[in-house]
C-alpha cells in the first residue's frame, strides 16, 4: 500500500521510502523514517497536498511524493 491511499485519521507504519536523496533527507529530519507510525490528518481542497503527522510533527506532502512511500496499516 502507498501513503497517499490511507484515509484521514488512519495510522500506518512506513515500510519503504522511494524518493530522491534530498527529499528523503528532508523527511528524515521531520521524523519520517522506516518503521515510524504516520497519520493522515488533512486533505487539501484540491487533493494535491495532504497533511500527515509523525511523532508530534505535522507537515504537508505532495501527492506525487506520497505515492513513493510504502506503508502498512498498524
């Protein structure tokens, strides 16, 4: 399953991040790492951005980036 498919309020565990090195590093600094619990908290009106929460940090992620992160339901 990919990150963009989880519904609002649902928690998942990050299994694999398939992004470029720079974006992966940026997410790592926000706490997005393998085996971390992530929650979808908000959809933008046009659904191109979604807000996620990891360990108390809320951040927005583009749909094209969320498609490259593999997750599994908790």
